[in-house]
C-alpha cells in the first residue's frame, strides 16, 4: 500500500487549512475532522455517563450510605440526559456518519460543509448549557431524562437551563439530518444508483428523515416547559386548563422515533460488518434497505405504547399496541437476513464480528422483550418497573452501544491509520458481554417481581438481585476499560494500517488509511 | 389459566407466559442458527465462500410468518384487556387520592385510611387522582397499575381471591420521596371488613388527630417518634422554639397553637430551617385542625 499512498495528497490530519492548533479542528469544514471531534465528544460523555451509572448501581446496594436521596435522583437523571441527548441520539450519525457517508457514496464532502460545522458548534453549545445547569444555582435536574410535567414545571432544580441545552442539541440533530439527506440525494458518484448504496448509507438516509420530521416536536415541547416554568403558562397544568397527558403525547411523539434515530444507523453498521467478515454479499439487500424505511415510517405511530397506564383511552391503547407489534416485523427481517448472510460464508472471526454478532443476540433480547411490554395485559404489570429499564438498556446499549463498539473496531484502522491488537479487544469484549448480561438480565427478573424504576430505596426482598446487577456493573466497567485502553494504546503505538485490512468492498477501503483531505483524487465511477 | 391472588393477576400472568414463550422460542432459534453457521462456516472449515442467490420466496416467508406470529401475540395481550379494564357494575368504589408522598383511600361512607382494606370476593373499583404531580398506583402481586393524574379520574379494578397483605408502590417518578411512597393492600374476609368499615374511631385522647394525620397523608413526611423525614417531626414540637424563614428572612418563633394552624393552612408562610418549602396546602376544616393540634400537643 506504501506505493499507493504516495499517489495521494497528505492525509486529512496533515491538511490543516487556514488555522493552527485547536482552531484547525474547530473551524474545519472537513467532514472527517468534524466526525473525529464528534467521536471524541460522544465517547467523553459516554464515559461520564458510565461513571454516573456505576454510581447509581453502587448506591442501590446500600441505599442512603453512599448517596443521599436527593443526590441519587439527580445522578440517575443526569445519567439519562447525558446518555440519551449527548451520546446515543447524536451517536452513530455524527461520528461515523460524518466520517464515512461522503466517502461511501464517492463524494468529497457533505452537501453543506459549513452547516455541518454549525451542527458541531450547536452540539458544543447545547452540551455547555447542560453542563452549566449542573453547577449553577438550583442544582442538577432531578426529573429523570423524560422531564414529565407537572413535576418538571414545579421542581426547584435547574430544569430551564438543562431543557434549553437539549433544545439547542435538537437543532444540531435536525441540521445533520437535513445535510445527510441532501448529500445522499445530490452527491452520489456517477453510477452509484440507489440500490448500489451501501446499507449504512440507507440507514443514515432513513434516520435523516426521522431527525428532520420528529425533532421539531421535541423542540416545541421543551419550549412549552420553559414557558410553564418562566411565565407560568399552563400547557400541562390542569389548574390552568392544561393537561399532563398532553406532555406525554408530545414528548413520546419525538422520543419514540428518536429510538430509531439511535438504532437504525446502528443496524446499518451491522449490515456493513457481517458481509465483510463472512466473505459474502449481504443476503436480501433490498429487503434490508426497505426494512429501514419501513421502521422509520411506521415508527412514528407507536409512541402511545409508552402510555399504556397513563390514563389514555383504552381504544388508543389497543391501536398503539397493534402498530407496535407491526413495527417489530422489519427488525425481524433484518435479523433473519444477517443470519442468512453467514450461511455458506467463509467466516473470519475478527474482533468487529464478535461485537456485531453479540449485537444480534442482545438486540434480539431487547426487541423480543419489547413485544412482551408492547402486549396490553402484561404491560399493566411491567410498566414503570425494572423490566423497562432492562428492555431499553438491551436495545440502547446492547443494540446501539454495541454497534458503536463494532464500528470503532471495524473503522478504527481507516479513521486513525493504525491497527490495534486483536486479542485484548476480544478479551475486553468477553468481559463486557458477561458483565452486561449480569447487570441487565437481573433487571428483567427484578421488574417481573415488581421492583419499580427510579427507586432510591426498596423493600429487602429485592436486595439479592440488586447485588448481582451491581456486581455485573463492575465487570462491565472492566470490560469497557480493557477495550478503551487497547484502542487508545493503538492510537499511539499501533502498527500502520493498510488501506483495506478486512477485505471490505465499499469505497472507504479503496482509499488510503487515514484518508486524504479530498477523499478521492478523482471522483470514482461505479460500474 | 393461571390463578393468582386476584382475578386480574391470573389473567395477566397467563397472557405474559404465552407471549414470553413465543419470544424464547424465537430467540433460541435465531441464536442457535447463528452459532451453528459460525461454527460450520468458519474459515478453517470452509475456506471458500459458497454461492447464495437472492431468494424472494424466502424473504416473503420470513416477512409473512413473523407478521402472523406478532398478530397472535397482540391478540393474547388484548383478549382479556376489555375484562381487565371494565369493572362490573356492582364493584365497591374506593377513591384514591395521591400526593407527594402519600396515599389516601376514601370509602363511600366517608371513612378514610392510608392503607387500602378490601373484602375478599368483592369486586373493587379504585378511582384514582392526584393533588399535585403524576403518581402511579401499582400492586405488584395483582399485576395492575394505573397513573394518578391531577385534574383527571383514572381507574382500575380487581377482586381479591384470598386474604393477605400486599405492597402498594408509586411507579411514576414524583420527586424526592418517590421510593418511600409505599402503602399496603390488606384483604380480609367480608365479616372482618365490615367490622372495620363500620367501626368508629375510639375516643382516646388525640386518637382522632392521629387518624387525621394518617388519612391525610401527613405521616408520609412527618414522624411522631422524633426522627426527621422530609419535614420536621411532630414529637416535642409543641411550644418548642423553632427557627423559620419568613419571606426569606430568618426568625425564631415558638411553635404554639397559632403557628401550628398557620403551618397547616399556609405551609409556605414560615418554613422551618433545614427543610424544603414543598408542603402542599391541605384542605382541613376548623374542627379537624383543632384535633390535629391537640394531638401534636400530646406528643410533647
């Protein structure tokens, strides 16, 4: 590859543009530099979120000994807000989407590079506002990440500031979606027809539409909260003619589709990785592509399943339950096609594949337990318990989180031009996988036995399972640490990565590692 | 059909078990297939990838079969839902009033309690509401819950199958003491229930005041044994000097009858130092107020 690299200009790390130092990053409009910055940011917030999560777990095995009741409520709320709004919603699109979308479709950058830079600044501004809310008068939000009214209107914590931060983050998300959809429509290389697009691009396309159409609903909901707190406007206050259930409708109208913002691009990553390591073309390309669009469109109409015990009418509950079951089908189709891709393959069991296949297992548990709580009668029991906590951690962490780890190990050589040692990556994966299941599977049982979520304290009969779960959280943390240290070491001491270490067929593997600033010397023609 | 401690519990458990079984079968099928392929087509055993073609019939099969399957699962979640949600006409109504952070159960004859007592074999309908933020009444053993929404009346119902004592939790996050908003459901024979239901509170000194504190949920935040909770304890409070904040200014006053009455009717006027200003205004009559103050006096 050495002789090949000489044909190219410098890598994008050398191409600084008009500025030096930190500004060469902050002021850059290069999609790859923006992607790397986003990656660093989301992993930082993920790490802080993990630490807060560990603290929650620790407090639960000795209620009152480690955290006070009030601190506990703040810690689980901030854990949720960081993980959802600063890590997993921006997540795959801003980091890996930014870096790879233009390359995979044979473009030099996204359609609006400056708008892309603006999203990064908005993200930083939103993050700064959220951070400010933690340390200024009033103290961190204690409402949970859902900001349910009327509690969020009355609570004395710094909710207005935190909500404003999330509002700004929403704009970052909308503009990223807009940019990606336009890029995919306008900047595909000659011959890159819709059905030649890599599946990761298909999922970013579907996700982009959800970001554009759903996020404004969140924005207006958050504005209503701010108006309620600052000016006493009673949108959600019954004594002023408002309705608390309206808040739930508005909030979940965004926040359910947001689940697909988190999970669709994660599925895209899996659809890239499995064929490469099975040495096969993806089985059922069109089915996998269409199922992404199916999930994105039907996903708008299932928000009510978050409200089966809210006091909403019984008819609405029945309809939402029915549609919820239908949205499971396209996810199933993806899983069947991934497994079928392995059939008659020549499977190379490298680290990225470990993460990708454990995604399938964990996400299946997350998805199937979604059917259990999507059922009307069982939901009456399981709603608001640890069963829900377990379910969404299997979907969010076992799904989207494991996909991000898959992507990190799959694209690391391309992004940083370095190879990492495989063995520590696999050891880290194994520890993480064991810890993950101890931590979260115990929560299914806790929830089934009636343990409510967001409880600082609990009756003694739940102690043993809480203890197992907390021990799991320590094992999980060790696994994450091994994975992270391995990659960080490789960043400095790794061997030079070839341009195509895995034998990938998509365009990013045809250019140098790390890519040159312009991506392609000449725009490739796809045959 | 599973039997449970209540009519509803058995029905929900049955539909839970059906849906869970279907999910376990699907999970095992996917995982085992994946592991078999992983072993069989490992590069060592299968160095050259084989040819597979797009297979439209297969795609259709694994779209249609799961669709039928999930519609069946939906059906088993829904089949008893009408029954679970619609109480019979002869159900005994109990009003449930929730607030940060206590429950009041009010019966038809005006009797109030902070625990829920019901007779075995009699359908009971709970009519739920909230005085402040969202709460949710959850009886894990009965497999039922429903939110308590301010400004709205929601409901759930059940018939107890056997006598016993069960937890009642709040499962909608409602602030500081959310995890201590716990009460009990006590089920008893019809005779025992009717004895309790007809009984008048004994005329012991202050007993009426204690009953009032209990039924209005005051004891969710205030104790009578000297330990401070969310609010100050009642023990030894009467005629003690307390530091309060009045409109932001600190001053020391004596907790006399007049102060105690003011603290109930307008809790925000003088807030005891070291405690948050979060107590809701309680609707109490002049007589009730007198009983409460009399009772606090006995705790000197």
